[in-house]
C-alpha cells in the first residue's frame, strides 16, 4: 500500500470509488479542513472523507538512516490489525514535505500525505496485512529508486492481491527521504514481470 503503503486495491477499488462534483468544477477542490482534495487526472474530486489529524513527531533513526530501514518502515506502518493503534505519525516522518502519492489504475489518483490518510482510514480500520516479497534498488550517490513488490490483504478474510510500489528517495547528508510513491496493483492485463518477482525455488 503505502503506501503507504496503502495500495491501489485500497485506493482505487474502494476508498476512491465514490465521487462527487462535476467535471467542470475546480481542479483543486478543498475538504472541510481546507486541504486540497485528492483528484483524478481530469480534476474530479474524490469522495469527501473525515479528516484524521496526524501528529508531528521526530523520525526514528532506524527508519531513516538507510534505504532498508525506510522500506521496512513504509510497510510496517500500514500492516495493522483491525482497530489497532495507527502509525500515521511515524509514516509521515518517512516523506518529504512535498511528497505526492500516485495510485495508478482505471483512474489516476494524486494525493498528499493527509489526503492519503483520510482516504485510507476507513479501510485500515478493517485491518491490513501488507508485506514486501521482492525488491530492486538502483542507487547513484545520494539518490535511489526502489521497486518494491508487495502482497496485500484487506481484512482477515480479504482476497490476497499483489502489486508494485515505485519509490524515489534521496539522502540529505543526515537521513533518507521518500519524495514520490507510485503504485499499481496487478491485474490480468498487467501481470507483474518476472524480474520484479522472487525466483521460484
């Protein structure tokens, strides 16, 4: 997921399915809190959701000191049992202030962190089990690209799905930051290629 990850299955199939407004309305509508609502490529706003405030906390050194720590934390924060305590504050420490989350599916969803939280909360409440099953990393100096293949289950009895998170990171001399997170769930039309899957044993 995601994230977050909360992932494409969560965001496009469920949390973002209902929509309000007309195509002619503002491309940057706002929520009740004044934050821009998540939008599609046509500017159509996602359904209005309740805002879940996220506390500002200091990052954990073990999360942000390495690429491995960043990816591990990226999954840990959204791997939660039904109604378990949230880790959105820890989650926010992984990302640059200008982070954008992009869910690729039938429609493209672009969100900041607060929008991701607000749209994901109703499904996180059901319980999410998400784990990384394969990873490739390309690094040059202080920049890195990570392709991370995941398995996801929503709720105890939910169907298992897979997809790929594409993460862009940079190191500022003290810690790593994720600046972009894009994901797509696997479908019959878009199977995950062998190079992004673990080798068969």
